[in-house]
C-alpha cells in the first residue's frame, strides 16, 4: 500500500494562496479518480480539486475558511500499490463562482511517515473494496437545530422553492452532502407537514463568512473605512428618453439586443467624464497618486446567485448604443452563469449600479474601491409634474451618485450629475459629437 499526497495546485494569475471554501469528503471516505475533493477560491474564482487516484481519505490539511498557500499538502489518500506516489502542485484552471472547474492535473509526491495520516498509521485497503458509498434508503432523524446541511446552491434553491427543510433530508453524497437525487427521493416520500399555529423559534444559525461573501464584505469595509463618501441625489425626467428607447426597440434589427436604460446612461457617462476626467479615475491613496484614465471602463454592479459581482464593459468610449447593450447583456449572463473570467471582473474606472424595478426612491451607493465615483440608478415612477400651466404625468427617476470627497469636491460632483441629467432629459444630445 502507498500514499498519495495532493497539494494545492497553482491556480495561475500569480496567486500565492487560496481560501478553502468547501470540503466534499471526510476522513475515511473512499473516493474514485476524478471525484471532487474540495473547492478553493481566489479573487472571485472557484477551483474544484479532483482526486487523481482511487483510495481512502486519510488526512485533510485545512478547515473551511482557512487560507492555504499554493503547494501546501491538503489531502492524503491511501492507494493500492507497493511504492509511495510522488506529488507536486500543478497548474489548475480557475473557473468563476458557481461553475465546476476543469480537473486540476496533480502529479504524485512522496509521503512522510511521521506526518498525520501516513500509510503506516492505518491498515491497508484492498483496491477491490473501493466502491461508491451506498445511498441511504430511509429518512434519518432531523439534523440538530442550527446545523447547516451540506448542499450545492442549486439543491438549496430547489429545496427552498419546494418548501423542504434540508435539515430533514439525509445526504448520501460525500461528507453527507445532499444531492438532487436525495431531494427527489425525499419529495417522493412526502415532506413533513408543518404544525399549524404559532410556535416559538429559539434556534440560532451561525454562518461562517467565507468565499465570495467574505471578499464582498472585505471590499465594502475597505471602501467605507478609507473613502469619505459624499452622495448626491437628483431627479431626472426620462419621459423623452423612454419614448426614444421604445421607438428604437420597435424598429431594431432582429440581430440587435433590446435596449434598456443602461446603454443610454453609459453613453451619457462617456460624454460627461470626457468633460470632467477627474471622475474617471483611480485613487491610489497609499502612494498618494490619482490615475486619470483616457479609456472609460464601466463596471456594472450585478447581483448573481453567489453574490455581488462587477463585470466590466471595457472602452465604452469606443462603443455605440447597440454595442454597449450587447456587451452589458453578455457580461450579465456570464456573471450570473458563473462563466465570467478574471479579466472581465476587474479593471473598471467608474461604476454604474442599478437594482432595476427594485431600485427604490433613493440609495447611497458604496464606491467600488479604488475608484472615485459610482452612479446609482433608481426605479422609474410616473409622477405629476407642473409644466407652467398644469400638472402632467411624467416618467421620473432619481440618480443617486457617490463620490470620493478626498478627490472630488461637492461642486464638481454636482456639475457631473447635472450634466448627466441634461443629457438624459434631452437624449438626442447623447448622440451629438463635439
């Protein structure tokens, strides 16, 4: 019998460490080649680490939430054979959140007998006995209150939509992970019917902040702790813009995307920052340097199943209305599907954030550090407006924009927002050059 040591592979992009966000196995599990052992995250990309061999899990080298250096041993597996197997970390292909990565190619490495889980520490395992863990056929007891069952986001969403408490579902996957088959079997047997009437709830669920959620928390804390925000809210009459948008959509070619408000705002933003380049900038406050960018790379804050992401429309100044719309749609789909690349999620110079119909009356957007400005779009509402002789219905929308007050004075912020307002209220001006 031998031992196979799996080290954290090089996930590329010069990354020296990654965060362990999920174990798919536990000590004593029998695994097959290519079975997923763990998932690690680095800069919004998740990489799944597969097993290159059949064997028994002897030792796990980290806990969920730990930061693991590249090249560090993370799993030891007992394998059939007389000689130990050598392993060196190899490059792994990083895939964004919520997508399975291509299997990392990991070669073997010699085990040390004095390390935990060495081959000498456990009896030999016959390779013929390596069979998949049998699935449970009966419903087990509910998990203790507060214990979070292991399940993928897709399984959790299905359970939520079906009104099933995952604590009641026995998991037959690695480490008790609940699979789609477990959910189907539980639903077929009939979920527990909740007791009628009001009941006291005393449970407290502790959720460790890891992965993308921890990175979002860190970036928001960094932005609010280092940037003195000033937020400027202005109402905009978008009646004419909405009429133009409807006409363009009605006459568009079949291969063109449907226009939303965002492409118009992007083109207006390009014109406005052309007149105030200090808004299209990055502030390196450690070096005390402001970098004004000629190219307008617009970050589009997007809510995804995994959390907030900011895909970037690069060189918006070189894109027309339809091209902006196509790129926004492409990036939004990629972010939600988890296929956006690292390059598509970095490098913005100014950001637009919108909650669509959920946008509320006004918001206070948090600047996407280290940028100096962010433009927030609120929902459109029909309101009575006085035209000098009578009240008429108009489509009104508030812009809520935040600025880094160390770099942008209040007057400059007001000039910028008023320029956006003028362009959006007279949308023909967006297309006038010069």
